[in-house]
């Protein structure tokens, strides 16, 4: 199902499993849990319970508002999931946090705006507009994928065997360079830019809950894409190659897999998903800013970690969870001014209590 | 035939070089450079023609020099975390902010606005408030430096604590998280607490009216005022230069000691270090604490430099610019980092704009160079990581670490026939 479920364990765990196949009995013995671990676990569960109680309280107190926030959250969550997939796939295969991924998404956002709004002046839901947006989607996907592959070819590939710090700093530098591109006047400029979109603020109502059209569009594009991704990784030859490379690059190479091409393919797919997310974001929000990718990239990264990094379903689940959590925060808790605080509190709390995420596999230190 | 094995002669490592120049060269050089800059700006520059003064002022204004000194202090602090200990910290701006707000609370009239019931608070410990701003809390600048360093050290431990169990790349993200949460707190801290009664940061309006820097016993020297005013840039230069010298001294000395060697050990191989008995948790936390303390000092200096604390200054790009300074100069090398920081800080504040003006004058183009700073800093990070990972002024030991593949990678190199891998394998063999 995922890059590293069952067959493909993270580096350390798989080494351990490999070495202890004959001594399974020994590994079955549960290690003695230290009191502070137990305390940390129960504290984590307590926090989770508190969040649950808060959710139920809000649901009972303001059911209607809760439902509309849920709709908004699911729409945003789908976008986060698309971006998170790029993070999680790249991390799954070469254990790199591709810091520039969010900014790639920003570039795609602006580019799709240029194609749809500037070239074809899309501002209403007509047949021609749908065609133009589809073209914009295609261009955004292709360009984002190309840029991501180029970054891999030029930078990350040379650093694959370097200390971990090197590719990470490179990714940060690339993120700055992408922001520079986004800052140019032909792109987004240094101030937030408004674009006309296909639906504007159009919406319909189910009962008394307002559902924006864009949410439907986002879900209509996202869900098939996610299913395609799962199919790709799980059922195709390319997916098999990806899983093999994630497990052990050298062994994969000995089996005749072109490791470089497989990794480049993963970057292409991740970039393409970011491109799709860029178009959908622009069509649903209608503004772009050169530093937008930083914020959304971090939200998406948190989503990937929440679900268990390296795990496709985890990224999707995490994306929706974070989306809903953020929109509930906007409505009920602290308000949009504090959204990054909420996201990072989630991230840090996770790091402390459950670094492997919801669906991830626990890893031990590599020796 | 005797059965006794010949005893190997005891090989003593060569005694470290302790020539006069090696021991006292750098402080003397630093001192000389500082005196030169001060004398030139204080006495020689006012005597020159107005034209020269204007030209000089636009290329190397004293504010930019002072600011560069502060950046260098931050870069040295970050160097302890990133360069010495190998822990990537992407949220160093948090400490800058904390230091700044410590100054804002303890050295400005702002404390009156924190809570309605504090409106008449007036408290002073050898404080030097600006005229007419005597209310609020005013603590002596030099005491505030110490307090800010301590507060930041504690904050560093708090930020570091949740990251200790994590692998390096997660650690970067968690520090980044704190580096984002704290500025958000600074921006939104105007109405917090029950009923929004507490104003802990004054929001985006920021805190203004910083106290002056007292000169203490030096005021008896003729020509030295009792307090250094906001616009007395040359005297401020001395203060900032002294603090930079302190930061460099601490960085250099601590590296030779037990703690510094432990940092280098965990940077190079965490596992081996812990096997040798290095207490990982404590050593990592102390790296955060010491690095953060530098940040606290720098934060206070910066608050006095611009005469206030502005929440908008604390954003992510500051952390990255600092990282670029550390990378450019040479991770782990105090000299490299200082030079890199001074250079990049100057480029960021004046150099890029001035070079742009020259370029535009010569070619008749209309390029706004200052808007390209994202490209400059991004490219520095990427190009240095690709082609010169050890920085401009590398340290032999750092170069070795950064050129060498990780443990486990070495084992699998035999299976790998890429050009880069062969190069690294050859280098590994030479060692």
C-alpha cells in the first residue's frame, strides 16, 4: 500500500528484521518499558482525549458552524494531502526532507494563474474556461515536475552520499531561489497578487451548510489523483522499482533497476502533484504570494509527519486531519492569526510523543 | 632469543605551537582593526571633504558596520549549534527575538502597558532611560545582557529538549517550528490571556524607547559621555566590537575544552561519541544553550542598535541568512564564520544596493539589485553545498567530516560505480 509498508521497512528497522529472522523469539520479548516512557505515552493519550472532548463539545454546541468548517477543512486538507504526498514520497525513497517542495507548489500556483487568468482571462464557469483551466493544470504539472527533476539532477543527485546536512541545506537554498523566481514581477511580484478564478466565491447549500464549488472541484481532482498514486506505487513496475530503491539502493541496482531514473521519476511525480495542488489552490483561493509556499509547505510537511512520513495513505490522512484541525482552529479556537502556532504545536507534540506518526512504523537508531 | 618484546618508544604528540603570534595574534589583530575603524570614523572622516564623506557613508556607513557586528555575533552562536555540534537549527531567529523582547521589557517604558494594573510601575536598577521616559522598568544595559543570555539559554534548552530523541532532519523541522511559533507570538501578543488584558509584546507596533548604554567607569576618561546615545554610532561600535570579541573568544576557547571536544565528537559520529562516554543529551542541550545565549546577547544589542524591537524583523529568512553566513565562512571555523557574517551582512544591508547603483550607472540599466537577495542567499547555500561544502576558510577537521560519506555509505561504496562515489572512496582510503 505504501512505499514502505511490510515489504519495505525504514532503513534501520529492515536491517534489524533482516538480522533477527532466526531469532524472532528473542525479539518477541517485549522490552521493559521505563516509567518515563509510560508517563509520556499516557500524557500523549491524555492530550488526544482532550482534543477529542473539545471536538465533541464544539459539535454539540455549534453543529451548523462545525459542519461548514468541516467542509472548508476537507477542501484545504485535500490540497495539503497533495503537497504532503510529494514530501512523503521523496522522503520515502531517499530520506531527504525536500524543503523546497512548498516553494515549487508556489511556483505552480503562480504559473497556473498566469495561464488561466492572464492568457485566457478565465473568470466564469464556461466551456472554454474549463478547457483553459485544464490546460493550465497540464502546464503546471509538467513544469513543476520538470523543475523538480532538474533540481534532483543538478543538486540532490550529487549529494546523495554526502552527510545529511548537505542536501538539507541545499534544499533550503533552492527554496530561497524559487522564492526569488516567484518574487519577479512577471510572476507574483513582491506583494500578494489577485487572480480571477473560475468560480470566484460561488457556492451552494446543503441544508444550511455552505459548500463552495471549489471544494467540490478540489475533491474531484484530488481523489482520483490519490487513487492513481496508490495504484502506481502498488501495482505498476515503476512502483515496484520505487519500493525496491527505497528499501536498498545497492540491492535494487544489482537487480537491474535504474536507481537514478527511479529516483528522478519519484521527483517528477511529487513535483507533478505539487503542480496540480498549485492550480487547485489558485482556483479556490484566488491570491498568490511569493512566500506562500513556505507556509503551505510546512503545513503539508506536518501532515506528512502526522500520517507517518514515507507512507502514502498516512500523508493523505494527515493532510485531511490538519486541514480540518486548522479550519476548526480558525472558527473556534485561536483564530487564523495563530494557525502556524497550532500546526507547529501539533508537529512538536508529535515529535515528542509519536515521531513515527499515525500509520508509520517505528524506527530504531541505525547502527 | 629473548622472549621480551621490544617496548615501543612512546610517541608524544608534537607540542602545540605557542609562539607569541599564534597565541596573541588574533586578539591583537582584532584590536588593531577595531581601533583603526574607530579612529578613522571618529577623527579622520570628519576632516575629509563632504564629497568623500558622502561616498564613504553610502558604501560603508557606520550603521551597517554596527549591524554587521551584531550579525556576526548571531552567526557565531549559530555556528556553535550547526558548526560545532552538527545540529541543524533553522529557527535561530527565535533567540534573536527573545533577546530583543527581554530588552524591550527590562530597558524601556513598555512595561507600563503590559497590564492595566502596571500602568504606574516604575522600577530602575542603575537604569539609563531616555529623557522623559523614566517610567516602566529600566535595568542597566550590562545587566540586561546577562539576563538575556540566561533567558535565551533556558529557552534553548526548552527548544532543544523535544528534539533530542530525533534524527537530524526532524530536528531541523522542530527548531524551525519554534522559530515560527515565537514570531507569531510576538506579532499577536498584544492581547493575550484572560479577556485579552495582557499585552506582552505590543504586537506589530513593537516596543520603542530603548535605554541608553552606560559607560560605567569609562566616563571619567575625557571625551567619553556618561551614556552612549542612540546616534553615537562610533562609541556603539566599540561596545558591539567588544561583544563580538567576547563571542569569538568564548567560541575559540570553549572549542578546546571538554565541552567543545564533545560537540565535535557528536558532530562527527554520534554513536561513537556516546560509546566513548559522551552524555549525548547533556552535550546537545548545552550546545543549544550556549548558542542561544549568544543569540540573547545579540538580540539586546540589536534592540539598542535600532532603538526598539519590531516583531516584523523576526522572520524565517533571518534564520536562513544566518545559516548562509555560517556555511559561506566555513562551518565550525570561528574566523570563517566571522568574516562570512561581516561580508554577508554588509552585502545584505548596503553592498547589494550599492553594487546595483554602480552597475546601473555603468550600463544604464535599471536593475533593482536589492530585490535579488533571495537569489544571492539561496545560491550561496546551494553552490557551497555542491562545490565547497567546507566554506571559504575551511577548517581541516571540518573538511574531512564534510567530504567523507556517512557510516554505512562507506560499506556500500564497493557496489557503486558512480564517479562521485569513487572520488569519495579514494579520499576515504587516503586517510
